[in-house]
C-alpha cells in the first residue's frame, strides 16, 4: 500500500502593491516573505500544484502589453518563480485568461522561466511537439496525470496558425486526452479555468463539464477563475471536484474581502497492491492574504488563518475581525457539498 498527499491552491495573482513591497533596495525582488507562513504546509505534501495567473514577460523589447485584452494585464518579476519553488510548488498550470496578456513572446518566456527554476507546467506550449507531451508526475510510484484548460484568454486571439499555444475548453479534445491519459496514469487530475467571477456557486455549465469529464475518466477536477471559493464535492473514492479554489494570492478585487481568502486543499491518495488507486481523505487549511503595517511600511503575507488567530492579533487593527470573517466564510462555502449531489 502506497499513500501520497496532493496539495492544491487556486490563483496566484501577485500584482500591484504585493510586487512593490517585494522590491529590495538594490532593485531586485524577494517574494519569500509572502509565502513564509504557508510554505511548511505546502512542503508537507508529496505534490503541490497551483494556477500561475500572471506572466513572466520580462522587460525586453518583446514585453509589450496586448492592447486588445478585455481585462487587466498581468506580469510579475522573474524572482517570483524561485520563491514559488522554495515555498514547495512542484507544478503550475498556465492555461488561464491571462496567459496571453503579453502575447506569444510573454507566453513563451513564462515557460522558459519556469523551466529555469525546475517547476513543471502544463496548459500552454511553445511548439506543437510540446503540446503533445503529457505531464505525468510519478510520486512514490503513483502516476498522476495532469491536464489544464481555460475557457478564454480575455478576447486576446491565439494565432490561428498556432492553436496549440493555449489549451482551450474544447470538450471533444479534452475527453480524448483524458481517455488517452487514463491508459498511462493511475489518476487523472484536471485543472480547469472556468465559471463566473465573484460567484460563490458553480454555474450550470461548470456542472455539465464536470459531469462530462468524470464520465470520461477524470478523477480530480480543480477549478479556478471565479476569484472566490466555490463548493467541493466527493463522489465515492474515485472522483472529487472543487469548483473554485479561490485566490491563494491576490490584492483585494472589486472591494470583496473574500477575494483574498482561500484554502490549501489536501487530498490523500492510496494505491493498493492490486494497483487500485483511491482518494481516501480530503481536508483543507483555510488561508487568507494578511496585510499589516510594520515600522511604517506595509507587509503582505499569505497566512493559515487558524494559526494567525492564535498569535494574538490585536482587535483594534481590524485584522483579527477580517480573518475571522474569512474563516467563517470559507467554512460556510465548503459545507455546501451536500447540496450539489
């Protein structure tokens, strides 16, 4: 009997003041403090995965913004990549609505930076050949196949001659890829960028897609894009879905505090001597983006909420009240599981 732990988090949206706070006096950036409090939990898992909802487009002549985007444009200093690796991330999915923010050059450079720091990735590709390669992580003898797709790219067109740059939500193609991967892996994990932003419940299309992909052999489906948590659901020992993991890292969006509350999802996976692989346990650690003033300057950290509340945060700052609200909100959303059956 072999058992492993998979940890998963949602959107990594490192932008604006979070980037400014990471800037050092010599012009470089250090993002290690951002993850210091959650790194021990991320490292405990045998495989840790998240959604890189930004680009490493750099500052060269090819780092121009895509002007046709229907949303904001994201990029982050390269120093974020080694910080994510150090914090415990093994895999980052890159198929999301911001992957084309800096066009094809930005997409390609992002993958180069991830490669440079030894972080596996899936969802976008630099070539047709790369797009045909399947990400399978062999974790203590359990083969985890990982696929990633996005419902859109903020209306930024993917070049018609290179559709393989971005894995789009093509159901026929996804079903074929699930079935093919099922023959090579013990467990198939889908990370889908879909749903409505700022909605706390999955829409009809999300539910339809989840049911379809389960029917075709998916075992674990992780959702992102709504920027807030949506419910989770276990279906026996072979199937699990969380419709949205929320924002693991983000500034506050639309003045909604819950765009800064999320979880570290932990899934226990067992493979018996006959080769049967099951999901044997599901639990989560509520997290929040905590910003505070220290010595006249601000500092932002992702914190395990229960740990943070034990440290005696003074009520007068408002931080304790906010973290309590985040915790209560997280638990109320994730207790809605039964209503989805």
